[in-house]
């Protein structure tokens, strides 16, 4: 199971990112635990300067805007 964190204030893009991750995981048959991190201090401590940010298993892989579906699949498959 992969641990995925979505960093952001809870805006529409952040919510859409969380849904995209869940949908991609279901499509790929990968188990994920999606956590939404909304605390500004925690977001800054993770190194996210532009939201939404995404980390997979503790590694920041994306910041700013909606992630590309191809990249999302690669993050979850590796």
C-alpha cells in the first residue's frame, strides 16, 4: 500500500487531485492511503510552495496545479 499526501488548503484543485489519485489507484489496482494535509505549517515544512502538492511514500513528487494523469500513473506504479 502506498501512502499519498495531498497538500493544500482544501480548494477545488486540491479536492480534484485527491479524487484523481483515488481513481488512478483503482484503475491500476494499487492500494493507496490518501491523506489531505491542510495545515499551512505542515505544507511549508513539506517544501510545498505551490498547491496542490503531492507526496508518495514520503517523497514530494508534484507541486502546483493538477497533476498529469500519465505522471500520476507512474508515481503509483513505481
